[in-house]
C-alpha cells in the first residue's frame, strides 16, 4: 500500500489520460528529433569511416602512360615502406545509352578479382569475377548509363574497337566517386575481355598502401618514392595523388552533412528543451490550486515538490519509452538513405551509449529542472492566494499598455468591431504573458528552423545556378588531342543551330609544394579571355577574374586554399605542366568545391608556354535553342560531324548534364534537409498541438462560464480556435524573422565545409508559405479538439473541472 | 473552560493586513486584537468584505500579516515562513473551506489520509484505520472508495471536516463551511462542529449566517477590518 500522496501522483498521471498523452507526446517529439539527429550523425560519421576502412583504401595512386606487369607490382610490394600495393588497368572508354547518346565510361581491368588487396571491389549482384566478354557495372552507375543487368550495351574503346557487351551484374566500389556525382560510370572486365577489345595485357594504375596510412605526410612521401621508382624504371607518370587518410571520396559533402546535422541537432535540442519546459510549466500552473490545498492541510514544500518531481519524471520516462526506440529506427533509416547517396553500405549501425544518455538526461533531468522554476515561483505566493487564484480571473490582463491597447477602448475600429470572438481571442492570448512567451519561444524556434531548412535548400540551388552560369554555352566537347582552334571552330559553325563557338585548352597539372611534394591531379582550364568569350567569370569569392592581358595569373577554387595552407590570394603557386614547373600568381578565388579542383588561367599564355599556339583541345558551343532535347540532338550531330572530318571527340558534356551532376552532389544534403523539414514540422506541429491543447484544457472552467452566460458551443470553440491561430501566426511571423540569421549561419557553415565559401543566400518563400499553412492547420486542430471535448460536457461538469 | 484561568490557544495582537494592487491598496484587517481559548467555539461574523476570510488566512498562516503578532499554541506564527506555518498547521489545526477544496484525484479515504501522510505521524495501516473512524464520525464511511465528485455538497463538507480532523488537531478553523449548503445540511454540519467543541476542540468558525452564528459559545462581528462587537 502506497502513501496517500503517491496515489495522487498515480491518479494524476493515469486519471487524465488526454492530458498525460499530450504532455508525453509533446516531450517525446522533441526527444525523438534529437535522437534521430544525434544517432544518425554518429552512425554516418563512424559507420561510413568503418565501412570505408573495410575496403583497405589506398594511400595514393600512381598512373603510368606505359603499361607495366606483375613483376613491377611485386617490386613495389617489396619496397620498405609499402605495406601493400595492387594494380589495375584504367581505360577511358565510351558507352552508348539506350537513348543512343554516347557517354564516357571508365573501364577497370583487374587480374584477380578474388585477390584485390587495396581499394577492394566486391560483388553486388551476378557472377563474380566478371565472365569473359561481359561487364560488371558499378551499382551506382546503372542509372547513369540507363541500363539494367542483362542488357547489352555498345562500348567503344580508345582504339576505336566497338563491342556489344552484356552487363552480367553489378559491383560495389566505394573508393570511386559515386557515378551520379561526376557523371562517369564504372565498368569491370577481365583481361580476356580486354583482349577481345583488341587491347594488350598490362596495368597502368598502381594503388599503394603506405606503412602508416593514417599519417598523410608519410603517405605522401611513400607515394612519391613509388612514383620516383616508376620514373626510374622508365615509366611516364601523368598522375600521382595521395589520398586524405580515411576520407571517403565525397568527404567534403559528408562533412557538410555532419555539420548541418550537428547544427540542426543543437536547434532541436533547444526546441526540445523549450517543449519540455513549456509542457511542465503548463502542468504546474494547472496544479497550482491543488498545491495550495496540500499546503493548507500541512504538506511541506519538500513533500509537495517530491510529488511533482516524481510526476514529471514519470512523464519523462514515458516520453523516453516512445522517443528512444522510434529515434533509433528513424536514425537507421535516415543513415541508410544518406549512405546511399555516397554509394556506401553501412556495416555497423551500433549506437554509442552517449546518444541515449543525452536523450535520457534531457528527458529526465530537464523536466525536473523545468518544474523547479514554476514550482519555486509558486512558493512565492501564499497558500491562500494559490487556492483563490485558480479561477476565471487568473492571468493579469488589463495592467499594461499592451492590454490597454488590446482592450480596444482607445482604438476606434476595435470599439466598433462586431466580431466579439476575435477581440476575446486576442485578449485571451495576451492574458497569461509568461505562458505566452514560453509558448512563443518554442513555436518560434520550430518555425525558424523549418523555414531555415527551406532557405538552405534554396540557397544550395541558387549556388548551383551561380556555378553553372559561368558557362555561357550549351555543349562542351573535349578532343583526344589538340587541334587547330580555327579549324574546329569554323567546322562547328557549319552544324545547324550552332550560333557561337569558343575554345580552350585543358591540361592535367599538379601543385608543387615547397617541400617538393606534389598534390593530386588538378585540371587546368585555359579559356580565352575577351568580351565574346563563352566562359564568363565564375562567382568570385576573393580577388578577381582573369583579364585579357594577364600572363601567369590563375584563379583557384576557394576550397583549394583551405586544403593547401601554403597558398594564399596574391601569392605564387608552382604548377607542373608537361613535366616542367611554372610559377603562377593567384589573382582570385572562385566559389567552388575541391573534389576535383579546376584552376583557370589565360589561354594565350598557356598555349605560349606549352608550345601550342593556335591549338585547342576543347570546344564550347552555343546553340540557338537551349532545351535538353534540342541540345542532345545537336551534341550527336556535332560528334558525327567531327568524326567525319577526322577530329576525335573523347568527351562530351552539356550544361544541362553539368547542372544535373552539380545538383546530384548536393542531393544528399537536399534529401537530408527535406527529412529535417518534415521532422521539424512534426516536432513543431505536435509541440504546437500539445501546448495549445494544454492551454485549452487548462481553461475548461472558463469554457463553462462562457456557456453558462449563453455562448453557443460553436462560439466557444471559435474563441479558442482563433486564439490558437493568433499564437500560431505570431510564432510564424517571428520565426520568419529569426530564420534569417539562422539560415545565414547554416549557409555560412555548410558552404565553408563543402566549398570554402558561404552558399549564395536565398530566402525561401515556398518554405515561408508552407509553414504558414502548417501552422494554421495545426493551430485549428490543436484548439478545436480540446475545445470541442470541453463543449460536450455539461456546464456543471465543466465548472467542476480541475 | 474558564477563559480567565487558561492561556489563549490563539492570540492576535494589533494584526493589520493590507492588500496592494496596481490601482490602490485595501486594508482588509485594521488592528485586530483577539484571544481564543481552548475549547471555545468562536464564531466570527460580518458582512461580505468585512475581512472574515482574511482573518481565517491570518489565523491559519495561509497568508502573512502586514503587521502585528499572531500566536498559535504559544508559537509566533507571524514570524514563520510558509514552510514552518505548514508544519504548525499540520500539527495544531485543521482547516475547512467553503468550497471544500478536496483533491479530485484522491478517493474519499485517501483525502483524509493525506494530512496524516504529510505529518508522518502514524503507520499506513493506522492512518487508514483512523481515516475510516473519522469518516464514520461524519457518517460518510460508506463512500470511502468514491471520488469526491461523486458526493453531494453536504457529504463533501463532511469529508472536508474529517480531513481537517485527520491529525487530531486542537483547533478547527472553518471558513463559511455552510456557505454552499442548504439549511438542513448546514445545521447537520454545525452539529458536528458543536459536538467536536464539546469533545474539547477549539473551533474558529466564520459565517455570515446569523442563525449559525448564534450556535457558538462566543461571537465576534467584523466590519471594515475591525472587531465591532
């Protein structure tokens, strides 16, 4: 048998099930959102790293022009500081999609698919290893080539041999950039199949694992030693690069996502805290009269406090029982979805206890702390006041200027306002200002976060637009070597629909650091710089764009300066072109990502220093129409035209495709933002419903009074619904303003993490209106249900309600 | 009990209570001097707004006086904070309110047991036994397992008296205990107080009903916060 006071706690908890449900739901939605974000963040940061480590990622890659054999691989493996080495053949081929379009495809040839030692590739579906004269396609690449397993596709090798080859299955190769991101699919064949394409046996790509792969400087030294050895063995090295230890191919985007999740986690934490504080505060206000009675019959502060602490702890436990399991399920679903964008399988979904401990701390400790504030304030008033103040007169409307204003006495249009319920609703809203403030803080935070999520999404899209608009053309064609610029330009202009052409030259280059180490491959793009140039200035983060009379000026991506601390705006940069080192001056940085850094320099200058005057290896074409179908048809016509005149096109891209690919790299972030928007709408919405429903429940007696003096049920409900809408609209308006700094902060942080500069700011009107609709709907729903329930009671029951 | 030979159980010396609001201040009690002796059945009467309920709040320590001294069972209640006042109340007095002030989520029996639980004086089985005895004394033992809302107004007030008696206090303070009841029920409730006074309890009862006022052993009348008769 319990003490009498615990019966009260038990009966309060389970006697008023609606109230308990509302309180528990309000608390659990905040905890649920927090759980999802914290857990998914942990799963992604740790699970992806673990999955990446499982493929034994290489410390670096060395590519050769000439082919090498197993003996050379063995000689690299026997090097002192090389832990492991493996090799492949890497071939840039072309594949024809179902729609007839030719796309680039990278074909890997591996000698023994069951003994891949570095950058491991695994079977995803179909036979393993790939059967002779059949190909396995990387699983993320099937959609890019618009094909299915079992389809036969036409593949064209650089030696012009075309073969129809069946897709036997799919492979899983997480060491590569996901195909949808860079637009290049990957295929895997055996050397027998390679032979069938008329190519000879041999490797051209070496993957090296250093003895201490976690030490980047060391790994770099080892990769350089391997490169030196290869050069001494007579191989030409067009590319050698060292990987960031443990970083998966889209690390910048992953870091952006983790950062975003961290920031949204903090916002959800505050939202959750205010939901809990608001809910508990509402509960204690409701119980104030009973606290007074218990004091009157001899209850001490500690005894009464103990009862309410146990009560709020029970609410916390119930909320956690809902929030934790749903949070885990949600976090695993979200993590899997996001991992899909990175083309990763997450092997471990384990969650560290800290995630749960934070939820438990907030779910249990916070309500206790939250209840102390209103409880201690209730101690300041006497028991007599506590008992007498629980009545119609609670709240202190009428004492300050806001109340005077809302009373309408001094405003002519309010004096004549015939809609009494509007006046009553507005005045009711401001009656309990402490509660209103707490409710508004909670809802404003929810509104601001929701709108900010939409703003970040819009800003991402805006940023992509800014990136794409640098290219004032529709089609970019890359040739297998340099041709006379005049020849390709004039020839292209004969193709119907082509209105303007421009050329550039592109060269692979590498940064030479002060310690003589080399960076990974950097693409140098040298466009013509004159008023008719089809390359316009990208969005400049700092400094300036190229000028016609520039010689050795370069413009680099802003993120590049972060990755290479030696470099700075106005400083020198040493780049290796065709085996020779050249010093350039960094005159500007542009908004861009560093996944595959592109540096821009002047066409005239580059053609001079590389002895290619008057030549170009890339052509930009502007069409009279820009719709995708027209541009795609023109692209095929241009390819056919150049084939006929003996100019070999190695790569084609359209601005439409570039946009799709640029957007694809943000897909994961956009998807996350959408999930977060839905989650926050859920949290904010249920929070709004819970808070308002508790507010209405608390005033059940008042509903009785309104009905006793003749108000019809509909009239009573409309007063409370309007009050809900007034609160909802206020939180929406304040959230819309607060969203400006929040989204700027998110844009700044996300942009810095992914591209080195803030995203192009954009305020989402769509988000603003969406949330307005949600807020109004929820306000109506939240106020209507309890008001309708109260209006169903008899007047006597309502007046006796406590 | 002879008032001249015993010490007063409750003594008020120059008690003043002023309520301040933003508009103005109201003096609810204006220099009250009053002695109440053990076994007395004191009835305080007066018109609405005369300060009767304020006087109850002062005597019970439910509110603090603006100035003056209040002694209860030789203890200076006017110096006590709400915590000590609650303990003194739990030990020495029971309070009965016009609107009963029962806890709606506790049963009739649990409502009576609650003050004993707070006082921590008896074991749970003894609390239960004593609570049942008290409910029998006020004739509502049959309703012990019901919630207060299931009782009539008279029964709720009987329950309120039983709860006030839970810790066997020397003093019973009742603020308009018959205000919400019909005359027959009101008389029955006053009978209970009368019987308790005969058993030695000190009763401090506030009413505006003159017939009920006559049933006490002493009557004082309040007007504008002062004792006028």
